[in-house]
C-alpha cells in the first residue's frame, strides 16, 4: 500500500509532466488494473486520480 505522502507526490509529478491529461491517464491505469483483477493497484490509481482532482481545484465556468 502506498502512503498518503507518496500518493500526493506521484499525483503532483504526473500533473507536472502531463497537465490535466494526467487525471485521465490515472483513470485508464485504474481501469486496466481492474480488468486484470488487480483491485489493490486499481485502488491506488483511483486514490492518485482523486488527489489530482483536488489539486486541480473546482471547475470554473
């Protein structure tokens, strides 16, 4: 299990590298893990995805 600190570090690095496309990449990684039956890793990717969404902030119109 990845620590909360590591989750946020990975999320920050992914956002720096890929911009907000990183959120979609994390979701795709989670789906790929789920399709292979690796639910623990999928859960970690969902956690990273959620951390990036928080970092992104609320939607503005």
